[in-house]
C-alpha cells in the first residue's frame, strides 16, 4: 500500500514539473550556430612579403582577411612604409568579404625612388566600412639601388651640391629631405643657424609638401626659401 502511494505521488510531481520545465526552456535564449558575433568582425594580417625592398621598384605581398560579421564586409586596404614620425603610402586595395572563409589579397606596392636606405616598418591598415581599423606591421629593409651602398658617405658622389630646388618630402627632428622633379634627393640638417624665409625675405614656416630652394654647405641647410608655387 505504501509503495503504491509513493508511486502515485511521484507521478503527480512529475506531471506538475513538466510545464515548469517547458516554460523555463522557452525563456532561455536560443543560440543559433549560424550567428557570428559583431565583435572583432574583421581579422587581417600581412602573410607574405620580401625582407628587402628596392627603392623605385615594385614588390609582391599578400594580406590575409577573414570576415567575422553577419553582413558583407567592404574593406579598403592601405599599405605604408613608416619610420618613426614619417610614413608614405605605397599601395592600396579593396575587397568584399561574404562569409567566414579566409581571403587573400595580393598587392604590388611601389617603393618611392627617392626613399633612403634603412630599416622601415611595412604597415597594413584594413578599414572595414562602418567598422574598426585593423593594423599589422612587419620590419623590412629598403635599399636605394640608385646609390652605391658600398661606398662611404664621405667619398660617395653627390650629384647635388651648393643648392637644390624641390619638394620637402620628409621633416622630422632637425632633418628634412628635399626631392627634385627628376627624383634626386638630399637630406639636410636644420638648426638655429638655418634661415627659413619666403620669396620676399620674410620669416616663414616650413611644412612637408612645401616647394623650396635650399642653399647648403655639406649636409647643413644654410638658407631655405619657401616658394609660393
């Protein structure tokens, strides 16, 4: 008799608990495996590039991209060479990513002919429309094939001496780089002895992109005239 009463009570409790469990399950949020989070939508990285770049020549590099969003990602990719407070854009690309499959973008950036030899950072910036920028960088060496790297600076022939007219392509610290129309360049030191003036002989400020006429002694800029062109 007691066993029968216990069985009936257990069945009754089971019947009462079934709607409660069903209600709890219905209130629990459903996670669909096809949904992808919006956080960290885009992944991008430099996957292939040469270690040594030659000024004035193109090179081949590859960027890997993956879309982690629920929508199509429209991505602009910019490539830079950077050194401390200086950077120059050398390549660009565009791709639309639909789905989580990894895509590879192959680019052929052009290294500026006037770029000085040295160590640089090869920088990739991926800009998804309406999303956050993604950065990646790697170290490279630039060699200027138009200058003999085996000859010391003090005996290297310099085709520009005395004065130079061109565009200020770099400016940082106490150094500027001036590039002529035909691609020749010279890096100069500026200090308190340097006179910076406009074409009328009045004091002037100097900015990257200005056209200038420079009178120099060795590597020191004596007089910089900012042109109005």
